[in-house]
């Protein structure tokens, strides 16, 4: 089934699929395909609309080390599009650096929160950026740690919920 955001549709990390094997064959499951080149980062996957989405720094399809929102074909793993979100997060110790949030898909839109505090909305079919908000500048957001912003937006009906990080927003 669809897995449109961090930990799945209900954010429980429980897949609704049925009819699954009770145990693996001795030789393991058959590998259908694998894909490489999503870049550096801690983002997990969102799956919706026949695509697999993630965020990574310096994906192999690009010539720079910036942060990208990426789409891969769900059936074969081939890259479909890559949208540059901006500079990579390279602050703090090495293991603190890079992309960290999982994108959230809501039909024709996909949303990503950047470590630098930007919320970006793109078209999920072609990756074209629709709009961008700066959680610090636009909402007075403050981050109380050195990790940078690292959340996956929550969609609740016609509302997008995220945490700019202040008492009023």
C-alpha cells in the first residue's frame, strides 16, 4: 500500500499489506530491483503514486553536492526527477550533517522540510517547485539545538502541520 510519509500513512510504521510470507525462503526473498545514487542523508522513503521519494545530498544524477528532493520509479527504481532544494547541511560533527527529513506526499503535492528551516512544496509528478516558506523568517521559528530542522510535515485534511519552533507558531 501507499507509504506517503515518515513511518507510513498513519505514522505507526505498520504496513497494511496482507498475504505476506510468514517466513522467508531459505535462499531469501527474490530481489526484484535495486537503485543507487540517492545521495548522502538520513531521509527514509515515501511511496505514493507509483513513485518512491526521498531527500539526499549530491545524488549521482547531479554534478553538485547540494540537497535534492528525488523521485524514483516504484516498479524499476529508475530516477524520474530531481529538484534542487538548496545547499546541503554541513554544520556540526560529520554525523550531524546532511538531509534528515522524509518528504510527505499528499496527492499532487510533495512537501519537504530542509535542515536550514525551509518548507518546500513541489509537484509530485514532475518535481516543479510550487512554493517555499522559511520557518525562521516567515514564522519566527527558532531551533533550540544544532541538528537543524528534521521533521516530516503532517497533512491533516487541508492543513499542513510542522514546527517552526516558537511560542506563537
